[in-house]
C-alpha cells in the first residue's frame, strides 16, 4: 500500500490514507499505478454497469421501453429521492413486479434531505429507497425477458448471476475462476478481482471497440450503458454527490462509479480512452474523491477549468464545531507510469 491522501491540520499532516490505484487502456496496457495493481479487492457497486448489461443483452430495451434514466438507475447507487424510488417502481411495474419482489432490503435514503422528509412524514423506508433498487429491478426484468425464475434471483448459482459473473470476467480480462464471490450489502454477489482488472473493465466501457478481448455482441450493451449514465448522471447518484457532479462537469466524457469500502472506478472516454480504478485501504471515502480528481489531473484527463468547478471535492475543507477552518483533506499520490497513454494497436478511435 502507498499513500493516496492525507488529512491536514494547520498545514501539517495529521492522518494518512493508503491505497492502490491503476490506470489501464482498453487493450489491457497498464499506463499508471500507485502500489501493486494486482492487489485483489471486492469491487462492490462499481460492478453495476456490467450487471446492468444483462437486461440489454436479453433484448429488454424496446419491450420495456427503457430510457437513459431507466438504464442509469440500473447502474446506480442512488440517493433514494422520490424520483429514484418512483422510477424503480416504474421499472418493476413494466415486468409485472411489485416492491415485494425486491430482495435488496430496505434502508433510509442516502440523501439526507430525502431521509429527513420520510421521517417527518412518519413513513418507513421501503426497498425502493435502497440505493440498489434500480439494479435489482433491472435484474428482475432480465429474468422476465429470459424466462428465468425470479424467486431467488440474487443467488450466486442463479442463471442470471452466472451470466453476470461471466460478463464481469470478459470485460475485466480474467477467467471467471479467478474472481472471488461474496454477498454484497444488497444481497447480490459481489466480485473480488485485481484492481488492474477492474480498471481494464472500465476502459472497455470507455471504448468497447478498442477492447479486443470483448465479443462483438458485448459492445452494443457496453456503449448503451455508458451513454445512459453520461446522459442521466442525476440518476446514478444524486444532486451534489461526487459521481453525479463528475459526469455533469465533464459533459459525460468521464463516467464514474463508486463502490463501498473505498472503491472508485472511472471510464475515461475519448481518443486516448482508459479506465481508472482505486481502493482506499482503510475502506473510508473522505479523501477518495480528491484522489480520483488528482489522478485524472495527473493523467491529463481533467482540465483546469473542470478541476476548478470540482474544487470542493478535490481539497475539501475540515472545519471544527464552531465552523473554524482547521485543515483540509488532500490527495497525496505519486503516479508510477510504466508506459504513456499513446494509442495501442487498434485502439485509436473515439469512444463516444
């Protein structure tokens, strides 16, 4: 593990956050790293774009009249705002399902305002408020489209979850047997794989045509998922949250997705497409967003103007209980670059 970020007080370092980071091209070439890029970790919700592809691969877009916002919600760790919960309910209804069919469990909305309004109304959260309800609704629709059983769609040996594992393995360039499986917070399988493999998977999302390891029929769902996330970033997280703001401020050129326990991944779209993935060792996220931005800046994927608009996430202030500024959270990383970001063979076209 190497330093990625630090907390300062009066200009002096008070705490350090260690971790690992990798940047990889669609062809699988490592272009930058901090620490050991082969470190394996559970990727948690950063796997959602790959899982959402099952519904598209099953031909579900037209019969279920899926919009950008629908598909973005399928990839989301959403805030549980009314527009999130209502869209999840709408997805369920299109397949003849109800909230009772969701196996993600219930928790209060991640958005503090939405949680407060629910409490003030004397209402209990439902599975629709779970940040993963869109993903689960999409899984149920995929099962309906494929004629698969829905009673235990979250089980690792369910045919849908077996397909999801195979898709994650293909996009990330590893064998399914290499991927460790555990139970995620919402009860679906979560995947343990090398950080560089996760970065390669996001590079393949950024530029499917440049990912020679993908099958031809993997590319249209990948393009559709990334386009939907870029077009409806408010559905992927929510107002004011880093993931939504990153996509908004870069016009969808950068498509990011958080995972629990300090994981983050970014698909950098464009002629020099690549994927970025990082893991904060202590599982915290207080410096995570700043590390993402600094790494993107160092890799030339973020302009000064874009960074300025995202400054509140880059070096956020630390204030005490009187509101006095006492320090900052700052990125603190040195990229090791084994190779430049020049075009790989067959990789040079636009990812958009």
